[in-house]
């Protein structure tokens, strides 16, 4: 039996891998990383250090496109409900690799979500059926993210810098179409060059599609409005009180979308 951990480069997948390594032979463990080519540079340092520390086989998969190339190819800008990037750059390469290498009886899959994200687990299991999926961090002993990061540093491994900057995950260089206004505000304040890059790419998508689209939306007086990264930046710089400081959103990779209206 092989044990494949969906190894994102975040603290959750690292701790999940450590728990699997405590009860399974290291020779049977595979750390599977799907590269979006949108990652923070420090993620690769973290991958290198942690994979060596765990000692398991490491496999990197890559479609060859980044998230903006995917949006252009499918002619659709990802948002909190529909994210072509996660399906095309993460779900599909991982699923294709697993199916091509194992039958459901030969492998158990593991994800790094923890007990605070347990509501995601059923959707992930449905997405991977008939393969068995486990989430070691949804089992006792329950750990907070801070406790995981402290445990990491006891191994003398530096935590990924995105956590130091206040991000909840270490994916896509702090960028995520499932993120909210507060998340993007933090991105602008901590990594302004990264924010400006994605702001520019969003404007390019608007021109490419020939219509007003945006990653973010805002609800006001029961009406929904599009909110571009350019407009959000202007609001932040002008001290607007319209910004939802509690709207962080979150990464939802490896969960099927609610619906899909783009063509792959």
C-alpha cells in the first residue's frame, strides 16, 4: 500500500505528512506537489527543507501554465465560486497521476486540512472517489496552526514567509481568486509588487474578454457590484470605509466547484 500526501508547501500538508510518516514505512510515502508557477519563491525553499527532513519520495507535477495563462485559455476569470486554476493546475494533474499509477486498492491519499476545515473533507472525498482520502489533522491530537508552526521551528526549519506576513496559507504567492477584500488588502500592504502584478493581469483580462469582469464582488443594499483590484487599491490608498476587513476568504484547492461554465 502506498501513501500519497497532497503536498502543497503549506504547514498543514507538512504536518499531515509527519503524522503519516509516524505510522507508515517511509519507503511507501510519496509527497505529491502540483506547481501552479504562481508560487512564492520561499515555498520552494520550504519544500526542499521539509522533503529532506521527512525523507519520503517527492514528486513535482506541473501543467506548464500559470493561473493567468489558464484564465486566458478558458476565457474566464476565476472568482470565489469558480476557480479554473485549481481544477486545471492542481486537481487534474494530481488526479491523472494517481489514476495512471495506482488502482484504488493500492493507495491511500492524504490532505493537509485540519479540524477547523473539517467541513471541506466530504467534498474532497467525493472528488477523489473511489480512492480513499484521509485528513490526519482532522484527528486527535488537534493542533492550531500556531502550534504547528512552533513545532516546525523546533525542527530548525524556518516557517514560510507568507505566514509571517499574515496569510492563512502558503499557496500561489499570497494570491488566490477565492480570497476576499481583507486578504487582498494584506497582499497590497505586505507584497505590493505582487499585488500590482495581479492588478495588471486582471486589467489585461478585462481587455482580452472585452467585458467588465473582476475577481472580487461587493454587496451593498442587496445589490452586487464588481470590485476590481485596481478599484480596491484606490479605496485602500484613500482610506475608504467600504472595505470589508473581515472578508478573508480562503484557499479551496482540491474541492470541486459548485458549477462550471467555462470550456477546458
